[in-house]
C-alpha cells in the first residue's frame, strides 16, 4: 500500500467519522444562510468520503507509484460528484418530509371504538379508540347504558382523557357487532 492510498483512505475514514457525528448530534446543516439548503454536513461528508475511498481504490490499482496520486484524485472527483449530489438530495428530502399534525382532544370527535368497561348515565366507563392509527384507552361517559363490546362513536370530548360516546349508527358498525 502506497502513501497516496493511505492518504485517500484517511480522507475517507475521516469523512465517515464526521458523518456519524453529524447524525448523532443531528446537526445536518453547516449553518451559513447564504450557502443554501443543499450544502449539508451529510452531503459534504458523502462527497469527501466517496473522494477518499474511490481515490484509494484507483491509487492502489494504478501500476507504478508515480501517477497514483493524480489518478486517485481524478477517480475520486468522478465518484464524489454523483455521491455528493445524491446525499444532498436525500438530505433535502428528509428535511422537507411532511408529517401528520399532533393529535389533540378535538381529533377524537368522530372516532369509532368499543366499550371496555360498561357505562351508565352519570358513571364513567372505558372505551378503546383508534386514534391516528394507534389503539388508545379513554374514560367514557354516555347518556344511555352501554354494555361491554358495544361499538361506539365519540360525539364530544369532556377532557383530554374522557370522551362522550353514543352507540354507533348501523353503517359505522363492523361486521359481527
């Protein structure tokens, strides 16, 4: 292994350390407002890493030791440009990825669930609701008695942990209920 190969491997290894630290510390941007959102630390690390590792491969495969640094640099740049571009695009896509809003108690209205503990007027019971794809248990009140296993519809929220329910209309009920 020649000196040029060792230098290129060191460059690639350093970029992997910087990339790992950027993910652990979650600092994905270099922090300069005029640079733009494409020049992120993962994109730069990807560019430098591809340059180092492709340069090391090319330098090691070069016959003789007189041109290994020059050949390694050329191959490194040829490999680094597309890798840096792809890393920038992936980072930008991750930064701009939309998410659902945080569920609030008002999002419970209209949810369908099932009674876990029977409810009676003036007494609390429990229901299991599916909220944002997740099964959650809530205290429940009802204006009429509801037996365990009854399919219910949330018509109001009494508090963040308590809902007002009524039996579901026929078109909301699942088969077998």
